């Protein structure tokens, strides 16, 4: 796992496009990660990549007492290998190093496979709302050994 650099931008975009392509037929518009410009997050050091060539990535944003998993993407050729779980463990390690109490994320309600994966990893739903035309489900995981804070919603 390493922090992404500007040289990785095209590959990151390609991995995200491939990873999210299966949802295009389920949604009225492309998933938000497919439309996002990752130049800023890469410059800020909030995107990590793995694989040679890159097959997975995670974007993490600290916010108060939590670490937001802004995006996680695994190329379809690497899905089912445990890479997604490895990326999520990395997020937990990053939160613990920063002494943050919670991990939060959101997913689109039609991405039912992701909801099941996140629930299996210990996340639970805390909110549902529509933002930017996306029907999102907000989830969080309280890290073991760390106290929970009041309130459970996340911000996008």
C-alpha cells in the first residue's frame, strides 16, 4: 500500500471506471466516484493504491472524530481476492493511528452487494438520505477499544 501520486491519476480513474461500471444500468446517472476528479485528494495525500499494476485504491478523509472512507474501488479482475477487505483494514489502521473513534462511509442504495460487505465488516446503517441526486445509505463502524461519540450521521 502506498500513497497515490499525480502519475497514478489515469490508472486510478481506470480502476474506478471498471469497478463501478456494473452499477451503470441500476442508476439514473453514473456513480459519483466515476465523475470525481481525484487530483485534489491525491495532492492532499488522502488516496492510497495497491498492486502492480494498480488494482485497488482507497480514499480517506478525516472529519472530526471519524475517518470517512470516501471511496474504495477494486478492479473487477481482483474482486473476490480479499483486496477490498485488506483496503478496509488499512482504513481501520489509519483511523487508529490518528486516534479517531469511528470509520464512516456511504453507498448508494442500489449497491446492495456493498451494503452486505460493509455489514459483514462490522458497519451498521445510521442514516439514509438523497444528496446530489443519489439515494445514499450512511454507515459507521465504532473502532474497538475506543469510546463512541454522540450522533451517528456522516457528511459527504
